[in-house]
């Protein structure tokens, strides 16, 4: 994102003042579009390996509790078709970021010209820095960070659900539990869902919505975006032991190794 921002701002600052007029607007917008076109593949290259890692961590979060508690299940795997669907879903969201960036810059350039602003004023409004949320790139960058974080964690949950489906034939009465991150940023509805147990093939009830797992793509944005909850497998007779207790009372599958790996991936 930063490299594209610098290229767009350089393009604007190199535009002669006499060409920052309505007659030349389309030419300027096309020139900016060429720079933004590189945004989608760059974001995909950055996010794709993290999605892959999250899928693997999700698989482990189901495989390892079974091994720890002596449940004999085969080696779980995440199919390539599922990987492709998850990556494709994320790619569509990334493309929307590029489209949104292009549309916002087009609108900013047009409004700047109509107001009689200088090209430098327009560059400051559009560019600024990625930390300045009032600028176009700052706002888009914040949205890109939210999407990346949510989609990495969504991939983790999707892998968990797929893995539960695989071991269900080997574990009678397999269940799952909703585990919330309990702090001052937790949604009230997700705090209420903490500890909810359902059959592996039954949805959770969260804020009057049925969610199969945290960040279920079928859920509303208000109930899924930036969600930090996870699910834990609940093995028969081990309802109290299947999850690991962490400082502060939060619970995650298996233990701190998987929690740390997931945190590193989602924060990277």
C-alpha cells in the first residue's frame, strides 16, 4: 500500500499546474489508474501465504487436542479445493480495495479541480500518510488492515470447521465451544456467547444470528468483522479439559504455541 501511495503522489506532484484542469482530468485519472492497478496483485502476494498459514494452524488446533487426549483420528488435511475457495474469496475483497481506492481518488481529483485547489493541495488530501485516516490512502489503508486481519482469522475458523467435519466419524458426540476474547473490546453479544457449546454440525446462536463458527461469512458484517473469537473442539467426557486456560481467563484450543502462531500470522 505504501509503495502505491508514493507512486500516486509522485504522479500528482509531477503534474504541471497548467494541466490540473478539467480538460486534462481524464488523462490524469488514467495515469493514476495505472499506478493503482499494481495494488491488487501486491496485496494478494502479501496476504496469500498468511491465509495458507492460518489454514494450517486451524487444522492443527483440531488435530492436536485429539492427540493430546488420546483420541485416535487420522491425519487431517485441508483440501486444495477449500484453499482455492478461501483464497478466491479473499482475492475478491482485495480487488474491492483497489476499486475503492480508484473511485475515491477519481472523486478527490474532480472535486479538487472544481474547487480550484492546487495540485499540491490535492496530493496532500489524497496522500498524506497511511497513518492519517482523514486522507484517502489513510482511510483505505485502515480498511485493508481490517480485511486482512479478519480474513486471516476467518481462514483459521474455516479450517477448524473442515477439520471437525473430518473427525466427526471417529469421535461420537463431538461438540464445539465458542471461546471469546474477554477484554474491553469484546462485543457484548460475543461476551454472552462465551462458553456456548453446540454439536459439531450445529450453529452457534450469536446476537440472534446463526453462526457456524467465528467470522462465518454468512454472518452480518457487524457480527464478524474484527471478531477475535475462536472455537474449541469439545471431546466426549472432556468438556472441561478440551480447551486451554490462558491468563485472564481466555480459552483457546490446545495451548499457547497455536495461539502465538495465530497471533503472529494475523498481526504480521
